[in-house]
């Protein structure tokens, strides 16, 4: 349900302004194809792209329980970006960052957290990275296939996601924990280890 009107601002793509005008009417149950027809674009995928851009720019907010339902915001929040929070269910390197693995969209300040279009969130599990990262913390990751040695990164080992300190030693990769109770893990060349991104920040949750 589109219950709050957003004022038009300069700098929006013409299609984005047209989409906002459609949503302003408050018509429920509009599909991407319906909106595409209203704004005279061919592809529903184009509408989906512009909706994501409008959300990033702070013009609307998506209902996590119903991705096709949006709420228009009165004033765009310029430095707020909605960042994907991924789950652990699909753990393969080709599946982890898939749209089907998005569990929520979390608003973060781009200035405070340094969020970019490559940023995403995961929720930490376990205590292997304490004291820096505790169980339940939200971890901000910047998507990249390579990191510098000693960087803390999100990696996929086989089918399991891990947050570890990555150390390159010749043709081996060492995954080290910050908690000394956990021994380092050594991977050789050709073993199933994929780097998804570098950890850029942690949002702590106290119990």
C-alpha cells in the first residue's frame, strides 16, 4: 500500500519520476508488468531496477515480508542506503549473493558506514572471531574477489560461509580466527575456497 506521498526532486531518471507518480495514486496489487505498462517501458525488469534505485535513494521503502509492497516516504533521505542482508541457507559461492538468499533490507548511513553499491550484510554465527565479532552481530562486507593478506573476509569453504582473517602464504591460504581457542585452517591450491568480500564494519548487538 502506497500511503505516503513523496515530493519530486531533481536528479531522478524520468522513468523513476513516472514510477513515483504511479505509486502516488495508491493503487494496490500493481505488478511490475502493470507499472511497466503505465510508465511505457517494455521490460518489467527495468521497473524492478528503477524501484531498487528509488529505494537506495530513500524515496520509498520495501516491505520485507512482501517485496512487491512499497511505502513512499515524505522526504528522501540522502545518505541512507538499503543494504541486502543475506542468509546462510544457500551457501554455495554462486548462490550466496543471489536475490533468493536476501533475508532483509537494512537501512544504513552511507556516510557513517561507508556503504557502496558493493556492500552487503551477513549475521555472524559462533564465537571464533570474538572479541571483534560476536554471535548475532551484523557484519558489513564489501563484495570483492580478492583481499590483501591479513584482511578479515567472508569466504565460502566448500558449501560453508566463514568470516575469517585471510593470510596468504605461498600457494597456501590460512584462515585464522581471532579467538585463540580455534586453530587456523590451511587450504592448498585448488581446494574449494572462494572469497566473497572484505569485512568493512560490524554492528554490535548486546544481549
